[in-house]
C-alpha cells in the first residue's frame, strides 16, 4: 500500500509525475473534475490549520471525493496512543480503533500531527505518524507531522518549476533556506521538507542558520545524497548575507533549536537574540534578482519585512495557491494507485 508520509519514500517517477500534474491543475483547475466520484477522504487534525484544511477539502471536492474532518478532543473522543497501558485516563478511544474504523469508511486518510517539543527521539522519527499509518488499511497522507510536510514540499517544487521553467532550468539556481526569528520554537517539518525538496530538484542549496539551530543530521545526510544524485550542491553557513549573495531564491522559515528539548530557557534566549536574521529589502538586494518564499503563516516585521512580502518578487501567495493544485495531484495519484491495485486483485480472483 502506498502512503505519502515523506517524499524520500517515493520513487522519482512518481515525484516528477505529481509535479507535472500539479502544474497541469494550476493551468486548468477543473481538468479532473469528478474524476474520483464515489471516493471518500477522512482527515484528522490534531493541530490548527488554514491552508492545509481548506485546500484539501476543496481538492477532494473538485475530484468528486467526499471529505470528512475530525478534530480529536473537540466534537469527538480524545485518543490514546500508548501500547500496553490500561486506558484509565481521560482518553476514551485508542488510535488503533479510531484509525481502523475510519479506514473502513474512507478510501484515503490524511493526518496532521505537530511535534511534541518535549520528546526529541519521537519527533525526529515521526513516531506518532508512523503509528497512525500502521493502524490504517488505506493510504495515509501526511498533512504535516513532527518532521515532514510533503504537501508543502510538492507545492513549493511546483512553484519553482512554474517560475523558472521545468527540468534543466533549475540546475545552477541558488536556493537559500534561511532560518528566521520567531517568538516561538516552531517545529522542523517545513525546513526539513524544503531542504530535501530543493536538493532533489538539483539546485545549488545553501542552509543558512545560526549556531544552535541545526537540522537533524539524518536530514542533512539525505540532502547531501540527493544533491549529489541530482547534480546540484549543498552547503551550510552561519553567515546569512554570504548565503544571500547571488541567490535566486530566499526561502525564510523559523524553527526552534534542539535545545528546546533539554534546556528550553536557553534555547528561547538564543532564539530571541537573533532578531537580525529577519529578511529585509537589504537582504534581497544581495540576491541575483531573487524571489522570496515562505510557507505561511508568516509574522510580518519579525520573520520578514512588509516591503519584501508586498513586493513583486514574493512568491508566498503562489505557494499558497499551489497547495490546492499539489494536493489534487496527491489525491489523484493515491486513488489511481489504489484503484489499479484493486483492479489487479479482482482480476486475479482475490
């Protein structure tokens, strides 16, 4: 069974096909109107959402897929996750039964599960997402987890192709993923997926971040491998201006340091001392006519100046728009794959 938990698990042909399909949906929004009539999507949101929820519900509707959204603890039971522990607390239903039941109702599931911020091992390994998927008998879409955001990554890859042109046109383009200040220690899902997306596209990728805000070494290792395979490059620096010099893209994203897990006060002090990492017009002037990207929501005047967001070189609203087109491509891919396997099974008499 095919899940979309992380694009690292997906073959290159499927990754490229989803980009092309998302581009096509962007050109002709109703090109697959009603293609999957009779299918059902169940979504479980453990965390707040704007773009992901709205775009997934619309994507499903335009493909003819009925959708239902569950927010645990608000209108439904709270779910228990632990294995082998008697459920004597407030949770009324175990995740095994909850996901098992939704698998009987729906043809595909989506789940949004942010990082705990307290258990580094569980967050880096996406333990809860893995447990959710293991309980499902239908494909699962990661709508942002502790460690990955594949829906955002596909939308961003599509926007880059749309802006610069497909294929070889991305080769040699300098893509800077820049850490940005924020009053909260945000998760690493978006920066992880952004780094892996850009290196997979064969761009010359620079990770700019202050000391103390490293990404997990497993992500860095995967980025290096992908850059080599795709013919691009990857490097890290703690000098934001040097990174911005000659860049074609500045992708700003805030995230907390790993220090939040063992010394949150020191991590907060360090993070709040780095307000000079905000993206300004002066930052963008160092680039080679560079485009600004951000996944949203964004804190104006903290992560980036108004003049940058409101300027002609900002792609953040394009990124938000293409969440819809990317998620239609993902749903179409997973439902076609499922229908193909069901057809093969029927043909074999199983």
